[in-house]
C-alpha cells in the first residue's frame, strides 16, 4: 500500500515563470525539443523496420522525430523547459 501523494507547491513554479518573456519561454521549449529529438533517436537506434518513429533508412525519419519532439515539448513536455526557464530567470536576476 502506498502512502499519500506528496504535496508539491504548485504556485511557486508558476509564479517564478510568470516573469518570463515569450522569447525566453520559446527558447526553453526549443531546447527541450532538441533534447527530446536526441532521446527519440537514441530510443529508435536499435529498432529495425518501419514504425511510428520512422525507419532508420528513411531519409525523413530524423525530420519526423524532430517534429514529434517539438509537439511533445509544446504540449507540456517532460519538465525540462520549465527547469531551463527557471535557471534563465535566476541568471537574469544575478545581472
């Protein structure tokens, strides 16, 4: 049996990223997209034959994986963009 789920402060990340400009948010999402594209390439490296993520022999497979990565990042991603955005804001405060 598992215990109660931990309570995370939901207002802290939202308040911290509220000061971010749209350019900063877009840059963080692009970085997450690049990471996810590399992750998808690594996950499909040993697979043979055509599939949902593209065949390795297909010249357009990497473009398909890049687009999947962008879609994942734009639809909430895996949290990397939020972390990058927080670090960008911290660096901006130091200046």
